[in-house]
């Protein structure tokens, strides 16, 4: 090999080494750039994940309101002044105030209740329970008129009353008719109007109606189920008033609902 050939070969070898070195540097640079890109992407994904979690937690906090108080719309009507509806309300309040979860119950009481009181209470107060104390029979219920003297009340059919209760966007869960011969109306109410209803199978004396109502709401405010509150209140009548069988109030339950597991008042920490 001539000197010129050797020089050319040496130059070619040097160029090849430089090219390989440059290629190696280029690959290392690309690898570093790729690692940096991967790191940046992981950091971005991590930030996005934390942001999404924060948003989900915020949405969850907004969508989960604090537990509501039990709202009871109490309606008392005695146009002839022959029923002690005021005494009943007093005993109900007393029993609730003595209960463990008294702060979880709110009562909107409307004495001398008219049909407008019923409708206003349903739309403004949005009650979970509608309680009526007054006169009734199998298919009629009597409200007062807006008058200042003893008078004949406004008689409303059971169907009209049921239609009123079901007319609002959020009907109550329970209707308690603490009035004579109201069991038939209560049974009608659980046929597509409310999940639970309580009525009296016979005539009911003031003392019995008062005792049942007070004990029922006191038990509800202690966190017991609807069924348990009904049993406890009936026991009060059985022991104190010696009532039994058809003399006792009846609880009606719509298909698909369970009074044994339904509590109207949940403990604050439940």
C-alpha cells in the first residue's frame, strides 16, 4: 500500500470513528431527551390525577348535603271546639323534646287548620310526615273554615285529600290520621300515594289519640323505625287504656317498602 493509500485509509478510519462518536453522542442525547420527556409526562399525569381527585372530592362534597331534619306538618282541626287538639300538640312537642335526637325533628304546627293550611304546608314546608288531628270517617275528613267563631267545618273526601297529598313534587313518607274511623283512608293512601300511613279502625277518645301520638313521635325521635314506634305507641294504649285489637291504630305499608327498616330520624353520626 502506497503512502497516499495509507493516508487515505487513516483519514477514512478517523472519519468513521468521528461519525461513530457523533452517532453515540446523538443517541445519548436522544435517550436523555426521552427520559426527560417521560419524566415530564409522568409529572403532568400525576398533577392531572391530583387535580381530578380534588375536583371529584369537591363535587362529592357538594352532592352530599347534610342530613335533613325530620319535618312534621301537624294539622289540628276542631271547628266545633270539641277536641283537645292543642293538648295533643303540646304532648307531642314534650315527648320529642325529651327524646335523644330532638334536634333532628322540626314541627310545623297549624291549629284551626283549613284546606289552605294543608296545601300551604305541603308546598312550603315540604314535610316528611303529615299528621292530622280532628274529625273523620271512612271516606271523609273535616278541616276548619277561616272563621273566628264555632262553625261547621269543611268536609273533604278521602280521594280529594289523597290527591292533595300526592300533588306535590316530593310527597310525604308518612301520613298519620289521628282521627276516628280513618283506617280505610290510611289504607287508600298507601295505594300509590305514600309509602306509610296510620289510621284508627274505630272511634278514638281524645286521651287515647293524645297518648298514641306523643309516644309515637317520641319513639321516632329516639331513632327507632316506623314499625317500632307504632308498636311502642300501641303498647302505651294497651297498658294505660286497656285497648286491644280493632281499638288500636293500624299501620299500612305500600308494596316494596319496609316499616321495620325505615327510620324517619337518623342519628347525626350515622
